C-alpha cells in the first residue's frame, strides 16, 4: 500500500506520482499547510485559489474511487509541513512506501531530498513531467553554448513538437512575428469580458477560512472569479481561443486604464497548478489558426509564450539554481517603496498596475515588465525585495517562473544570462503603449523638473549609474552614444532630478 503525495501545484490526473496508482489499496495525501501558505505572505486570492482547487481536485479523485487523505488548514492535528503530514499519514495508515513527484521549486526539492534519511519506509521521488522540456534535455541543449537565447531554444521546441511547421520550415516563413505584436491601444477598442465563475460551497468555505487566517496578507479576496476545476479552466481556455486570441497578437503589449485583462489568456494560474496542460493550450491555438479563426501573428505569439518562454525560464531556473537567486549584477540596494503595497503614488501607470495587482492577483506581461519591472530596474530596487514582492502578489507565481523573470528579465541581476539587454525605458514607451499618461499628474513630454515624468530622468540616471557595467553591451551602444552626446547641463539636470526623486522616495514621501 503506497502513500502518494500530491502538492498544491500538481493538480493533474496524469502527474507522475499517480501513474500506477492502485485505487483499491493506495492512499493519496494532500494537505493545506502553514509552511506553504506563509513562506512568503501570498496574496489572499492566491491562497484561496489553490486551497479551493486542491479541495475540488481531491473531491474529483474521491468520486472516481480513490482514497484521499486531505488535511485542511484548520484541522487541529495539522502539523503544518509536508514531512509532518507524511509522517502522520504513515503512522495512521500503515502505508509501506511513499511516492511523490518532485516539487517545482528548489526550496522544496532540496527538502524532499533529505526525507529518505528520516522516513522508515522507502521513498520514490519521480520526475516532474508537467513540462514539455525536461531539465536534463534543457541542460543538454545549453551545454557548450556561449550564449543562451530563448529564440533558438524555441525553434528547436517547434521542430520537436511539430508546432506551426510546414515540413522543416516555420508556417508563414518566419519563426517569430513579435514585430507585429506591438500595436498601441486604439480609442474605443472593445475588450471582451473575461470568463468568471460564481464561488460554489467549497470555494465559499475556503474564502471564509482565508479571510479569518490570512487577513494580514496583501490583496483583495473579493470578488473571486477564478476557475477552480479542470472543467472550468478548460472553459477559460476555450473562451480565450474564440474571443481573445484573434486580437492577442496585435494588442499583446497594449495597456488601457481599467482593462486589466486585455486580450491575454489568463491561463497561467491553471497551467502552473496543473489544471491545464501546456500542449493542449498550444494545440488549441494552432487549430484555431488552421481553421482560419485567428491570424498567425496572434497564434505564433501565444504559442511562443508557452512553448518558448515558459519552458525556457524553467530550464534556466534549474540550470542555474541555487546561485541564480543571490545574483545582483547591478548592485542594486534600494528598498521596495511602500506604494508597491498601497498603490499610493502620483505616477498613474504604477498606481494602476499596483491597484489591479491588489484586486486581481494578476497583471499582464507588459504591466509586470515595462511598468512595475521597469521602475524596479531604473530605481535600483534590491533583487531580494523585488523577487519577494512578485512571488507573493501574483496567483500564478512560483519561484521557478517568477525568479528568472524578475532577476533575469527585469532586473538584469543575472548579468544578461536571460535577457540580452536591460528592459529599461523612459515614459515615452509607456505613453505609446497605454493611455495611462493622459490622467497622470506628471507630464510625459517633460524631461526635467518637478512636473517631468520620473521615468524620463530615472532612465538616463540608470544608464549613467550603470555605465561601467552596461556600456560594453553591443545592444546598448547607440543608447550610450546618445548619453555621451548630452550636454553637461542636461546631465546635471538628470542627476539633480533623480536625486530629488530618490530623496523623497527614501523618506517615504508620496512621489
Ligand atoms: P498570456 O499573455 O496570455 O501568455 C500565455 C502564457 O504564456 C501564460 O499563461 C504563461 O504561461 C506563458 N508566459 C508568457 N510569458 C511568460 C514568461 N515571461 N515566462 C513564463 N511564462 C510565460 N508568469 C507566471 O506564470 N508566473 C509568474 O510568477 C510570473 N512572474 C513574472 C514576473 C515578471 C517580472 C515578468 C516580466 C513576467 C512574469 N511572468 C510570470 C510571465 C507573464 O507575465 C505571465 O505568465 C502572464 O502575464 C500570465 O498571464 P496570461 O496567462 O494572461 O498570459
Ligand atoms: C503555493 C501553495 C500554497 C499557498 N499552499 C499550499 C498548500 O497548502 N499545500 C500544498 O501542497 N501546496 C501549496 N502551495 C503550492 C506549493 O507551494 C508548491 O507546490 C511549491 O511551491 C512547489 O512549486
Ligand atoms: Fe507613468 Fe510617466 Fe506616464 Fe505618469 S507620465 S503615467 S509616471 S509614464
């Protein structure tokens, strides 16, 4: 009789730990834990989403005839940790073996690796097979390459899985249609309502629990529209494929005030906890293209995110951990400003993105990258603080995907391992891709002075401060040429404005 442990982000019936499960004898163990709910103070919605999805998954398994031992958060005997619950279950059930799938992140993997020494029964830890590229295949791909770039990895994945291929060539003749995915938002653009669900009794119980136990965590619990079952998650995916995918490509980078969901898919919550399978998402998008229901720039763009970026960042994570976490190539030291929690800032773009994050436990990619991330980069915020924030505020956040995006993609803390150059930008980018600047107290057209958009001078100050590190980067050559052409007077204005801004920020004044 085997005890089979399922973690909160392993909610898939085809997970390796369940592969040879015997319905008549085995016991499946799932547990809501203090350690997992508090290793960072996750957004209330994230905890509620996972607890509800776990309870629904357990109920599904039970309906199919499995024996599930489910520890609720408020069970008086809940030991609060995976090992404690495994030991308790072994003592109560007399199971002779423990089977688990390796956790998705380093923190727990290294803990699980010590269990064999403390358990009295054999432990079998199986590979995490929820991804399309195994960690060993990624390591083999990376071996011997001078530079790792997502684009080349992505092309191999397209070939390997025969996705959007025309023989050995990419469909349409190009691998990547990114250049067609940057349309600014146009006036009157109509964004479809996202698919949402009324909480059922299981979810209502969880919402009451989370309100009582995690009231001091960040974020709003209500409203709670998340899918919590595989069937609902598939509805979200199908809704995206018909309603949003056709325009996903054009407006992938666009931001509109009051439209947090735009034409994105909102499936990362479900992909990352196992309710959706990456290949089924890719294949549905590809089918929409072949049926003539979505254009190539949209379908390729969407597929690139899942088959390319998602697998790539996970590969980098396992290739480079644990050292990846402590990197700080730009020696950034500033503390995270309070407005990342309160949204109390006069910079409208940041106010909107933080407020939406607080309400939804979601922000789309360009908000995370070019508003919040861009500010974190050019203001020199410390990677540890920025990583902790991103890991706890988003309902799709797990370290394997959050850390490379934050330390690699936005902060350049990994010295260019993930991104070939820092994604620093002035207010002009935000103004082009959003309507945030229209209702901002600052003027995006002003470069200096108290009314100027802070992104404008902080951008040049960032380049100046990090010149030694970045000047030699071939992709930064033109930018540094422009910096050197700047008059001494203008450089002094940039420095003075930035110092004034940082003084106010560090003194916790409203900026
Ligand atoms: P869509 O735009 O519809 O994209 C489809 C899918 O592609 C996503 O669901 C996701 O699975 C995948 N994807 C897209 N971009 C990336 C990427 N850069 N890395 C990995 N997968 C990607 N994604 C997370 O899943 N968890 C995180 O914790 C996370 N943290 C991020 C932090 C920063 C600083 C940045 C810049 C990006 C982060 N991302 C993270 C990636 C991306 O922003 C989200 O996956 C996306 O916004 C989720 O929304 P969506 O499902 O509507 O995505
Ligand atoms: C994120 C999370 C939370 C909030 N709570 C639980 C939990 O109570 N029980 C559980 O099994 N998993 C939870 N998780 C997901 C785990 O943290 C996740 O499995 C690891 O971070 C590995 O990716
Ligand atoms: Fe953001 Fe600057 Fe635009 Fe204000 S003016 S919304 S601070 S980019």
